């Protein structure tokens, strides 16, 4: 900003500008003229702490702008700021107005203070038509003060009900006019505006308990609106007469009742402020302090008078209320219904003793309600008048039970006939004869009879049991159980015959191949009492459940024995199925044959040679003769002749029957091994092959000869080329070879030069006929030599 830049300029420059402005008229051109039209005062409002911008009237670019301020109540203006566009200065006294700065020709007041109230004058000097002109702007600034946060003040924060209270809403500052509003909020409710109360104070006279709660006021002016914190008016009153409630609620003529073993809550409430202090008394003995007395599990000893004492500790006032509490308890369990048979009649009995008060019982039958009585009631009927299926209900009612308790009796004859069976006890020392005829009301009467229809022991209801000492002469004897019921005219019965057990086996002879599974089945055909089944092995030892290699599967009257992975040496033989009961025993034998698979064909080793570094061998074999096979087994051992010779060990197994060769590794080069091979047919192994020791692979000289021949031919060729080259360069060393290798043209050149020399010397050269000189014939044309070397491995 311009002002910020100019504030660092020397102050003397601004003083010179002022002095120049004061003497412009005296110094000559241009002349200063004053435009003094009547201007209106512009009113501007600002808020304390805020900012406001005071602007001069618009016009040509000013040469100088001067701001001055006249406070309210004063006639003396004070300079505030001056600027010529390039430099500016703000007077130190302007700090009383706030943070003052210049923005072009406008005066900016930030963090506005109350001292800025007053008249601001802006004087602008500018040039127009060659003359200096001065314009003035008058502004009246009003600084508004926000209303401060109000506070509620109570003349008596804790008055006693009936006194007088004045509430005041105090505001420290704020531009008038200030309006007020009041709000009341109960201690457990929503706020409620107090309609019609707009003054800073109001009076509660007389104050009562409904006035208790929080009071808030709000103050508002043209700037803002603020609300006060709440002030709590605590009205002191009480206690009122206590009110006692009991949960769960049960009313009697004397007071309240509750059920035994349930939780009973006695609550006492006496309106009071401060809250009442409560003390509970039972039969004039203090049992609890507090508004609520909980009996977690009510008992009969909790019956009595309960008094609640309420006390206001502030006013030291007391009130009390007394009630009667009775603990009800029902009779234990449920009503008990029974039918007492008698000759030609049926007596219905219902009892439910105990309880406070006693339970009320009532019979009801097919023809309607019966008699009523507390705790115990009896009702008799003739048996001939009651058909089977008649239902009688005894209902018991008690106030401590929400649903009614009842018991029901239905008279009906048992279905079907009696059922007889026998069991052995005490290690087959006794035989227990049992007879049952379930159902029926009243239950049927049962009794055991011997072969002469003489009773054995006494009669019993629903089920009859008679013990006999076990002995062999009981086999074949028959016993009878006779039943009787008052609603049935004929007496049904059942018979029981004691018999020794008899067995059947599915197959007396069972065959299985070695390694297979076999099942031996044994079933009980008859036997009373029920017999126990067991299997004995070939060594006459009992096969127990969980025995290794055996499985026992009992199924009703059957016992199946399973043999897994049959082995001739362990499982072949005769097995016995044994059954025994208290009157006898029986057994049956089953022969188990474990067959071996046919022997596979013999095997011969065709080839057994070492591989590289003697760490593996290559084995090839062949089979001889017909036969089934499922694979091969290769064995090896260290072939030492001394006492440390090793035993045969498996070198390879799980070899497919189609294979005829196998590479075997993992050998120690320092050990001499022997190998043999066997053919397998399931668990049957054939005769082992002959024992062989691996041989070294045969030596082959053909590759070595070819390699040596090829190397010799290469060496001879190179040597021949070197000799030819030397002979061509030095023909005098090898005359014959030199004549063959020297070119003919060179020979003709030499010959021509000799003839010319002889002619110059006067010599005559004899005429020679070509072709007569063999040497001349071999040098007539150049010789080309081509040597081709072919090496065949």
C-alpha cells in the first residue's frame, strides 16, 4: 500500500508539502481556488472491533489528501493522515481510533474503537483547468457496541416455598436500546419461554415448587443477541406424606401381598426438596435406608408391617406411612391324582396339602363338576358306570400361582396283551422272568404262574418280575403271566418257554486268496433267555473287538467275523462260533482256507552292466514260460565272500509287468554288488533269477581308429603342402620336383634372354624340335595341383 511505503520516508518531506500547500497562493501559479458547495454529512456506522472504510468524494486524481477527526463534544479537529499519492503519513494520535491506514484516498479503520465516534473531514487538493481546487467530504461515524453476555442474578437462589424471589438480567455494556427475554426450564423438562416478561428483572411472589428450575435471559440490540448461562432456582419444600407402592401389586383387605420366592420391591415417595431421606422399618425394626427396599427372594418371614419414614434435612421435617405385607406361598409341587381300585368301584383321590392360604381343589368329570374342598378331596364311582376313556380333572387354584395347577386321570384299559421275556443276571446264575402290560388307569395287575398254574410270588401292577436259579433242567419248561384289569372282563396272558441256544452258519467252509478279506457269518436261530455270541480263533482263543487283523460286526441275532489281509500262517484254520445262555450252549465250526496265487513265470537276467563311474547299472531281463504276474522285484546285496557279506535288500519294486528293463542308481563305486530279480503274482513270488554281478561296458576301438586316421591324414596333408611350397621356392634343391612346379612362362623368359645374348655375341643357336626333349615337353604349360583330404569316421 502507498501508506505503508511512505511511512518510511523522512517526516521533513511531508512537512514541506504542508508548507507548500499553505503558501501556494503567495507563490504564484497555479492559483488555488476553493470549491465550497454545501455538502451533506454522510452517516456511517461501525462496530467496535470491526473495520470500516471512509471514502472521499470521487474526482480528478488528487495532489494531496488530508484526513482530520473531531471527537464528539469537541470543536477542535485533529489531523489523522495525509498522502500525496507517493507518500503518506498516519499521525500517532490516530491510534486512539483503531488501526488506521490509507487505501488510495480512503481512510481505513480496523479494530475499531469507541473513541472513533465523531466527525471525519477529508480535504482533497487537485488540479482542474490549470487551477488548484480543494474539495471537502464530511462523514459522521457512529461506533456501535455489541451487547455483552448477560448474567442472571437471583435475590435468593434457594428460597423456601412461599417466599419472594427477584430475578435480574444484568448486561455490562451494549448500545441502546437493549431488549430482554426470559426462559424457564424445569429440572427434568424442556425450556419454556416466559411470555410477557421483557424487562431486565421480574419477581416471583410467592415462589412455589413449580418455579424450581433453570432461568436464562437473553439481551439483544441492533448489533447482536446473546443469552446468559442458566441460574438454578432451588425451591425448598416438603416432605409430603409418603406414598408406598409394592411391585408386583397384590391387594388384600389388610394391605398388600406378594408371592414367595419372587422379588418384591417396596417404593416410598415423598415429594421434597432437597430429596427426602428414607428409613424403612419392619415391625418397628429398621431394615433399610433409601427410597426403595428390595426383597430379592421373598420368604414367609418377610410378612409384617412396613413403615416408611421421610425426612427433609434442610427443613428438619418428617412424615411417615405404614402398610401390611403378607407373603403368600402355594403348596409344593402339583395336585396329586390317584385311582384307588376296589371291588366293583373306583375311588378318585386328589390331594395338594400346604400353602398360605390353602389351595382350593375341585373334581370335574364327564358328567360335570364334582365336589370342592381345600387341600384334599375324594370322589367315588361304580366301575360298571364308567366306560374306558373317562377323563377326570382335579384343578387346584392358589393366588400365588398365575396359572391353575391341575392333574388329570383317564380311566382306560391297557392295550393289547401282556408281554413276556427273560434275561440272565449275575453271570448266568439267575434267570429273571419279566412280564409287562403297560398302560391302563388304574394299572393292570400281573402275576406269574408255573406249569401247574400255581402262582410264583405275589402280584404287582404294570410289571411283574420273578427270579429263578439257573439250572439245565429248566430247558423246555413253560411259564405263564396272567393280567387282570377292572375295565376288562377277560384276563389276557402270555407264555414263556426257556430254551437252549441253537446256531446256524452261512458257510461251513470259506476260501480266500492270500491278502484278501474274508467274512464268517454266524446267526442265532433260537434261545431263551437271549444268548451271547462269540468267535474262537484257530488256537481256540476268543476274538475280542479291536484284535489286530479282525473285525466283529454284531447285527441283532448275527455276529459276523471279518479277516483282513488274510495270511496262511496266521489265519488258516477252523473257527468256532459259540452261543451260551443260562440253560445251555451251542457251537458251530467254519473252516477258513487261505489260498496262494499261482506262481509267476521264471525270470532270467539278459544283461547287467555298469554305467558311468560305476554308480548305476543297466538291468535287462526276460521271462521264461507262461503264468500270471503283477510286477517284478529287484534285489541286491554286497557280493563279499567273507563273513561280512550283506543280506538281500530291495533295489526296486512296483515295477510294471510290461517292463523288461530298469536303470538302478545309488551304488557305491567301492562296493561290488550282486543282483537278482523275481516275478510277482500278487503276494506270490516266483523263483529268483540267477545271481549276477554287473560287468563293465565292452571296449570299442572303431571310434579310436577313425580318430587316429583322420588326425594322420590332416598332419600328412599339412606336411606335403609345406614341402611343395619349399620346393617351388628352391627348385635347385629338388630338380625334378622344381621342374614340375616352376611355371613355363618363367622358363620361356629365361630362354629368350639367353638367345638374345648369344645373337649379340655372334653365336648361332641350333634349331631344336619341340617334343623330342622330354624336359621341354613337361615345361610347355603351367601345372596346377589340387589336394583334397576327406576324413570319414
